[in-house]
């Protein structure tokens, strides 16, 4: 296929495809899908080999957000049955992070819901970064705290943060349809602040919110222009109790085409398979590893992910290997550029959506993640009521046609804010 040959050649030379070429990838028929995956897989292997970087989310503060992002279970007015708790203490966050590091994660993403941090919040997170790094030698830390102001990015960098996540989520022209309490430019500005402070930028998107192919291409081209080191690709988790609860627009095949398009447009960046992969890719998750070189291990912000051991088995069975802490994630030219700019770890990434905060995970809100204790009594009671196992909340039968697919959504009841161990 001439199109795929052209896209591979451009990906290997870091040349930007045309919009028409990117749109053509999204329009590929299912009969040609494996050819698309194979072509994008060549680009992925050229820059990243067969390595898969593992990232782990720690939700420092869950729910209670004043923003109205339509996709987010933590939004203002959300009726989703998620955990709600205020700031985890540094030692609790470090304990939560240790579960992911033990499973092979080289990056910990510290996420907090909300519009953006206060100066006191930045101090809290600085203490938490110190605790996480003190307890886990060599670990990368990415912060995801919402919109930044003044010198907050510089303060996080001085505290030891390696990266900062803030997703664009969707195309600029569509943004007002999904959020009214802040705008698209606010998100762009925050990513640029992080970069200016020497932090490795992590910024991605959410697919499945009713956007067009043109919207998807727009946001990915905008990300290419921003040039983050890490691009998390989230797939909307339609939570009951949110405005997008009935937006079930994705198939496994479409998810693969979206990932391939992102890889062709952003060939040499860390593309992370983020929130919603279990829900929408399902049994085709291993194919996605040929496109993305990074995933989240275990649970997300407000939804439960695939068991950590299942992720590790999937990576091995598909012929890939977990990227060790001694390896640089980014290609050498990007790592050198980061070092020359005085940035953090040359190999940085990012990460959620159903709770989508750090690069990836839940539906990509202003903050997100996975932590440990310190929940209100009502939350603890809810958690203990679900202690019968990770599948206890799944419905036995699919919902009727046109209804929200609650049988596919697993609200998080483990890890941070509960007395149950994380699904790492």
C-alpha cells in the first residue's frame, strides 16, 4: 500500500505526514488493519525497539473537583460512585508508589483532582516527591495537578519532579463542548510552562467523546507542534453519572487505527496506551503494543485496570520486554535535547482518563490516580462492601442496546483511599 510505505518512510525520518495521510489512516478498512499495525509497528520498533515502559498512577486527591469536564468521573456534579478523599500524606503516597515500582514501573505519576494547585498544594507535592524518591531509588516522578500558575512549574522541578502531565484532550475547536470552566488555551499554556521550567512535558488526548476524524487529527497535530516527550492516548470510559455516560463510540479496530495515526504523526515520542484500553481494546490489547511503547500498570484514577501480573504476562507473551530503569526511554536525539535544555530525565514519559489525569488514565481530567489510605468513613464502608474481588461490581449481562455499557466499567475500589491492596 503506497500510503503505508510513505508513512513509514516519513516516520523513520521524523517527517510530519500530511493531514490527508493522517485522515486516511483513520479511514482504513478493517481488511487492511493488520497492514496498518505492521507499518506503524516498524516506526515504533525503529525508535523504541521492543521495550515497554511501565508507569504507575498514585491518586493523591480523588474527586471533589470544581471543574465541569464532561468526560470526568471527578467533575463538578458527577454522580459516579467513585472514591472521594483529600490529600494523601507523603508516606501513604510512597507506600502506594512502591506497589507499582515492585511490579516494574519506572515512572510514578502523582495526580490530584482540581483546577490547579495552590502554593500550599505544591509544598505538599514537593514533600510527596521527596518521600517517593527516597523510598524508591531511581524512580521517575511525573506530577499532574491541573493548571499551573506563576512559578509553580519551577518549584516542582526544584523539588525533584522529572515531568509534568496536562492533556489537551481534544481539538481546540471542540473543547468548549466538553468543558466550560477553563479553555483549551489554558491547557496549552500549562504544557508550555512545564517545558519552560525544564520539566519533561507529557500531554495527550481522549478518543471516543463523539469527535470526528478531523478533530482527532487536529489534536494530534497540535500535540506534534507542542512537542511533548510523552503522548498518552486515552479512550473514554463512559462513567454512569457523567454527561458522556452513553458515548460508546469506539471499537477495538478504531482504537488501533487511532494509535497508529498517533505513532505516524509523533514517531519518536513515548506513546502511552492509557485509560480505557481494557474496556475498548479488550482482547486486541497485545496488538496495541506494536504501536505504543508505554502503558499504565494496574489501576487508574477512578477505575480498576487489568491486574498488574496480567499486564506483565501480556507484554511477555506478545514478544516485548519491560523497559528497565537503566534504559533511556526517548531516542538519543530527544534525550540529548532534553539534557541540553537543562530538563529532567531524558527518558521521561507520562499518564489516565476515567479518572484521566496524568497522561492517561481516566477520561483525562485536571488531575487523577491511585493511592493508599486516608478515606472518609463512608468511603471505607463502600470499599469494604466490595471486598469480594476485583470483578464484584461487574454486571452479569450487557445493557440493552442504546443504554450505557455499565458491564464494561469497573469503578476503582482498591488501592488509595481503601483498605484493599492495589491491583498492581
